[in-house]
C-alpha cells in the first residue's frame, strides 16, 4: 500500500480535516520484481554453459513470482522422438513420473510443437488432466522454446492456488523463454554433437 495524507485548510489557513488516499501498489511491486528477475537471469546466464545449472537457475527465478509454485523444463529428444522433463520443482514424485516424458504423438507434445503458449488445462489428455487435478494443479503455463525456427523444448509452470495465469505473469514467462532459449539451445546442440 502507498498512503498519502493531505491537510485540508479553511480560508484562514487553519487545518479543518485530513484527507487520505490509500493505493494498492501490489501490481507495481510485482512488475518491479519481474524486471529484477529478468535482469538477474540475464547476468547469470552468461556465467555458465552447464544445461542443468541454466535450467535450475530459470526455475528458481520464475518460482519467485507470487502464485507460480511449480515448474518444469522439457527438452526435445530427437532420437526418441519425445520431449523429456529435465528439471522440475514443486511437484510430487508420482506426478513427476507421469509427466517425465511425452511421445511426439501425444496431445501434450503436439501442443508444444504448435509453437503457441498454452494457459489452459484443456490441452492435456483426459488421463493427464486427471493427474493434474489429483496433484492439485489449478492453472498452467506451457511456453514453447523456439530456436532457429525449431522447437527445442518448453518451459512449464503451474499454480496450486491461482485459477488462471494472469496476463502480467504470462508476459513475464514468455519474455523469460525468449531470454533463455538462446542459452539453452547451444548447450543442447553441443550435447547432441558429443
């Protein structure tokens, strides 16, 4: 909250009453926090070429946002024609096992290949939607990671408290995806070549 008090005076300059104004600055504080996180990630990304370190850095940073309490990062596996969960936070071991990999023909992988972010639980197959409900997940964000006109994976975040991912958080997560993909892709390419 930002509070301001103004003294109201009569024509002779004597204080007659106080007038107050209280403004909720929660959104402004969240926006400042998101900008700081982006700046911090940008600085840290240039310090490592270790894929797991990069992915952990991204998850830790994004999970600082109010309402986002679970996340995972998938990377495409060309050889097995699937996407694999490489790092995750805030999910049970049982749920992690269920979402650890998606074959290319699954509705979940197809949505990632569609190259558009998803902010609805509707894209999950019936079985996966039930697993998400059992896990207590109420909102999701799936942001494809596109590098050089190719999808290399996705950033996935979830909430156990929000009923939808708000626009400001969507914009933040999409910005993070654009910021980190140029660091993740070369590491993945190098690993494929090794």
